[in-house]
C-alpha cells in the first residue's frame, strides 16, 4: 500500500493567493455573536478566512488564509493567531506527521486528543485541532497562510457505492499578543497552550470573522464501496482462493516422485 | 570483494538520492515505517516505550538498534540495512557452498541478491525486513552446519522479530527427522548425497544411516513410525533453542513494556484486519463486509486453503535438501493468502529466492518471462490504486479484480517453480542463471 505523508514544503506564492482572495466573494459565516462583533470592532480588527481543500484523493491539504485588516497594524505585529479546527469523523490528521512539520518549522498544529490514523469513519469521532501561526504584515493587512495536511478515512460501503461527502466546518479564530490586549472582554477569553502542543497555558482573544465556507462546511468527496456487490465478491474471491489451493495441491501430487 | 564494494556504493548513492528525493517530491522515497522506527528510537532514547509511537508494530530490538538515527544521523538505519544486505549476500554464498553447489553458482546466487534492484531499493528505503530475511538465512545456515540448537535460537529470534517465520517451524523440525521419508539420504540418492550426511545428521549419524538400509523392510512400520513421530536429539535441541529464545525475549520485553508490547508485536499481526486497499485478494471482501458480523464459514474459507497448502508443502519438502525451497513456497503461500499484503511482504520470498536458484531448472527466457508477468501484475494493481488514493476516484472494483489477477499470477508462478524445482543432485551439470 502506498502511503503519502503530505509535504507542505512549497509555500507557493501566498501573496498571489492573498491578492486573489481580496476579490473573493466573502459572505458571513452564520452564527453572528454580537459580543464578538463588538469586540472585534472595538479592537479595530476585521478578520476574514479564505478556506479551500487542496489536492485530490485520500491525502489533502486544508488551506486557510487568515487576513486581519487592522486600524493600527503596529499594535498587532507581535501577535499569533490560532485556529481551532473541528476535524469530522470522516477525516484525520496524523499526529506524527504534524510533529515532523513542527520540527521542520513549517506548521504547528496540535490535536486535542489521541488520533487513531487507522480507524475507519464509523469507528471514529470528531475532534479538535489547534493550529498556530505567526502573522505577516503588508501595510495595514496582517495575514497568515496555513496549510494543514488532512487525510480521509475509509467510509462504510453503501448499497449503491459511489461517493460520500465529508464536511469540514469553519474554524474558530483566536489571537494572542506578546503585549497585553486591552480592547478585549476578559470574560470571553479562551485558555489554550501558548505556542505549542504542550506547555503553559495562555489567554486567547476570540475574533469574529467572515469566510467563504458555506454554512454546512467545506465538502470533500470520498469514494465508498458498493455493498450490493458483496455476494459476487464473496463468491468469486473464495472460488479463486479455493481454486488456487486445489491447483497447487494438484501440482504437488503430479510432481510427486 | 570488489562486488561487495560496488554493491555498497550503489546503496550509498541511492541513500543520498533518497535524502534529495524526500526534500523534493510529494511521494517520499523513504519507507513509511522508517519514520516509525526513527520515532520509536527517539522514544527509547528518552526513556519511553517504543510502543508509545502509534503503529510501531515491531520488536523493541529494532528501535534499540536504530537509536543512532537520532544521535548520529537519520540515515544510519539505511546504511545499517545496506551492510546487512552485504552480509546476506555472504550468507547466501556460504549456504550454497554448504549445499555442495559449485562455487560458480554459489557466487551467482550471492550476486543475484547483491545486485537485485528490489533488494537494493528495499534496504535503501529503510525497510527492516532485510533483518528478518537475514535471520531466516542464518537459521538455514546453522541447520546445514549441523547446529540444531543454534538454528533453534536464531529461529526463535526470527519469530520474535517477525511472526511469519513461525510457519517454517514444521519443515525445520521435519528436516531433522530420522524417518526415511524425511531424512537426507533416501534409498534412491543415497550414494550421491554425501554432503548431507556430514552436515545435518552429524549429531545422530548412526540412526540416519540405518534408516534407509535394507533392514528397513523387515523392521517394519513401527520403527518408521517411531522415527517420524518420536523426536530425536537434534529435534529436541531445535525445539528447545527456539522456544527458549522466543520465550526469553517475549518475557523480557513483556516485563519492560507490558501488554502493549505483546499486542503490537504479536497479537496484532495475528488478528490484523485492514479494510484499506492493499494487494490482498481478500481486500474488497473485507471492506464490504466490514462492520457486519463475519460468519464462521467465511473465517474457515479464509483459513483452511492456506493451512492445507502449508501442511502439504511441509510434508512434501520438509527435508534437509529441500529446505530453502520449502520455505520459499510456504512464504509465497502465506503472503498470497494473507488478509493484508503490502509490498514489503514481497521481500520475504525474494530473500529466499537466491538460495533456490541453482535448483530451479528454468531457462533464462522462462525466468525472464515469469519475472515480467509478476511485475506487470503488480503494476496493473498499482494503477487503479493510484487513482483511488491520489485522485479520489471510485476504482474499488478494479482494485479487487487486479488483486485477483495478482493472486492468480502468483499461484501460477508457484506452480511453475514447483515443476521446475530439482533438488541439487539431480540438476543437470550445465549452469543456468535464473531470476525470480
């Protein structure tokens, strides 16, 4: 079996994507929390996340372009953003692959639970992953381009086969700065590790954002087996394995001296 | 010697290329498991259990041996496996000489391993199966050297490293039998095979020599029965060596790492059931019936053909002269009937092939034909598998059909090998080179 550990090596022209995405059709991501909205505007930050799933097949990349338009960009230069992704049961991230990416300094992403990379969809549950990224600056725009490798799980076969859909819901966005953020409402702060999978806990300011992700999430299609073929598969497989056995036995007998 | 240096150079160049390849391309050159070994070695160095690395399913010894991956260089393991490859070629050479094969053919067999593109790629990708292949060959060598206790110990270690050689136990045991069916010297080729006399049966010469003699007819079935079913000294040594090595290792690592070790390195391989696509003929069947209760007859149907074949091959080829071929044929059977097959399993039988080549009565043309068929059948499977895994297309049925085709190709190959196999004394004098 071929297995691929997706490489994030090429951070290809993130600026190009950035420009494109500004012209991108962006609509609101449902659930508007008033307090969050007020908070974002109080802090003078307007966030958008442009999301897309890259590559085909069972090994993909979940790309998120986080953009913050700041009234006072200097204030946010030493900040880190974190995305809390909900990985549905139909997908997984490979913890060891993520550790490798962290060692190479490409991506810091931490699953909140142990992830069984071999389990099928129906044996799995959704879980959260915290993804960290520092911010880059372009004029009054702060942005982070995050690409996280995700893998599809095998799904249960259906009566007709074909494809099943997996939906990746929009993430939650948080920000933390080395200097204290004064504009936030202390009650809404979220507590999570400061900058790695383990270590001390920090307070993160949640941010409201706009995104291109549809309400139900980004859809990824995964091929599934056709259960109606089971009787045929059963019969042919055992006919072949049984036949193979008899064939070899007959050869053994015929060459017996 | 110059071949050894050249073989090593090829491997080192390929290891260097691998470093470059992995940085450049999406599909890595390095084996997936090599990363697993490295991570497990890191855990060991930090004082943790190698099994805290998810999907580490090997003996802790592998992680110990590869700890220099962390503190010397990441490619250490690959270089080690390449050196073991050279050692393997050397052992094959010695094994062939022990079996009275002409030194020219022994040389060719060793070269077949040294320059075999598959063995080169396997070791440089960092696949640890080179290690178990080496141990299997070492077991044979000990047996031929007339050291059944050592053979047992190495065999036990081998089972500890990789579970599959456990099926070799029966033919290994039978090959030491004093019964005339299994003993080295059968009535027909008694005169010709003086090599076997001094190798395997040295520890109980008188018994074996009496075995096939004229008195056999009068002494009757009872003696024969006794010779087959009552273990002799060599057999007891083999069994004791094997079980003590295996038990000692298992107990030691159980004490160190607990049930986790037992499950990951042993039980897992017995109950392994992977619904994801692989070369196995049973892949689609298992995927489609996943989640449902597996009926008892389905279990029996999956188990029985394999059992019959393994038993039949043990009885037919469980003789000292036929041992390498017996293990080769058995390995093909267990691999092809396994519910999960990944390409690393092919190393298992490829490593036994060189030792059998001089006994295969095949022309170069036939050998090339079989090799091509085998490789094409594999590539034909890889095509739909690529479309499924990397393009997300629903190609399950094609993968299943190619799995069946691959199974048939292997069964046909096994049949041709059985037909072409001639024990060493009977092969015509002219040298024949054979691959696959």
